[in-house]
């Protein structure tokens, strides 16, 4: 019997991320604007806390929900920055946001349940829903709507089988940030239809033009997922969290235990230091990414055949293009020229005709990458190219 015949049916049709595939094709001298990973190391006091925890014997199993001190620190952080009434009883510490999202999906999605997922949207949502036996129902994020959900479309797509509604703000891949009134309207629709909102807010610290508006102010039907990866440059440390009402915490805890038992104890101590210690690096990172956002926006908007709305948050540029070429083929051509990016199709059907560039790299690398992008775009024909090109 072949390995293919042995693989569980839940994995049929689930492919590895197109983002990773592009990364693996890159040459050693390529400009890597493919993966979303801050080009910073964790601050020294965070590194010291990890070393100290490991050195002083804090290496054993911990509570399944996470160390009480870390859960308290997370609750305090939420109250400080969001003003929300959250306590440690509302917190689950996870092995990164990916595991947190999977624990939520495994807990609440049964065979035949429907989950509203954004298109374009992050690659996890669709795959995790399918693995758990659910049906992902795509809702559109269109450039003419600022890559925000159309609430009329959402209402039309809700059925008696709809269980979860996944919302990501700031968005990966679009960089769009949801305004406060839209956050409220989404929660009201969810409450009316008895649907849980899964709010992925891992980029909440990275908003440039307006404050971040969190779904946490609507705790009754919201499961909030976040991570230390982006805010504290701890991507490889795999530490995240969930905040939600106590009844949901109790439900998720069982699945959480049977998948990870407990998060890494030494890394949780580092997480406490990250939250309680100096925030200078977080502030510097935000200003660095703001300058990069401005640079890449300026460069892309000046390239023939590309259209881009300045991202309001996260660290992704998501331009659409006029060329008659699939995004995967265009991304492959750019890889051959020395620029790694992600094809828009990796993020869903409506991502086609786009490319995603992560500007988590130096301004010099952004300039070099945009030079390659401009040179390739100048060689590509535009069907029925207008005499006057109007940029978004």
C-alpha cells in the first residue's frame, strides 16, 4: 500500500502553502520578501529571561492553560492597551497563534459545519476548517471596498450551519484595518445569528494611520487570537494566546491539552519578560515598519501596470496588476530574477491578479527588490493598455 493510500482522508486536497514553496525556490542572493517574519531578534531582556528560566530549572511541565503569571500579564496587557475587562480566567496560552487557531477550530467545528473565511485571506483558515471536517465559505475582500467585508454579502452567506466567522485585522495579506463601526457591525450580525467570531489580531501593534480597533470589546461571542511572534520578534519561539469568555476557555482547554499538553515553560517565562519589561524595541519596530511601508508604497505606485492601496497595518504590500499572467507564474518569474514574493492566488481565488510583498526587510533590500519588480513589469505587455494610466 502506498503512502498516499495510508494518509488520512482529512488531508486529501490539503496542499503545502504556496508561500513556503516560493521561499524554497529562492537563491542565496535573492531579495526575500516572501515570508512574514520581522527582521529583528527578541529584545535582550527577553533573551535573558529565557536563558535564566532554563538555567534555574524552570524546564518542567506547566499548567495546560499556561503559567498563571503569564496569563495575568496578558490580561493586564489587554486591559492597558485595549481597556477591556479581561482577567487571567479568560486567557489560554498557546504554542503560537497557529496552534491557537487550530485548537479553536477543532473545538467548535464539526463535520458539515460552515466557517466564513476571508478571500483573500491567510492560508491557515481554509485548510484548518477542511481538516476538521468543516466547509470553508469564502467571503470577498475586494480592492474597490478597501479590502473590507461586505456585510450584505455576509448576511447572504450565513446559513443554519454557519458556526464560526474568521476575521483578520490588520489583514494578512492586504494590510487593511477594520474601522470601529465595522467591528461593531460584524459583532452585531454574529450575535443576531448566534455565530462565534474568531478574531485573528496578531498584527494589532502594527497600525500606521489609525488606532487598532479590537474585537475584544465584544466578548460574548468573540474568540480573540494573538501571538508574541510579530510584536516581540519571537516567531520561532512559538508562543501565542487566546482570550475569550470563560465558557469557551473551558471548552477549548480539553482540545488544547490533548494537542500540546502545555506550552513551553521556559519560553513562557520569556513571554512574561516581554510583556512586563521595556517596550522600546516594539516602538522602534513600529516606526521602522512605517518608514518601510511608505517607501514600498511609493515605489510600487510608480511602477507601470501595478495598483496598490497603502496598507494601514501589518507589513505586507498587496498590489494588483494589469498583466495577463497568473500570479504564480509572475511570482516564479520574479524568483528567477532574484526577488521572492508570494502569488496572490496562495491567499484564495480573489487573490489572483495580486502579489504579496513582505517589507520585513531593510530599506536597501526593498529598493533592490523594487528595482527587480520594475524591470520585470516594464517587459510585460498590458492588454489594451490605456493611453493615460490612472493609479489606485
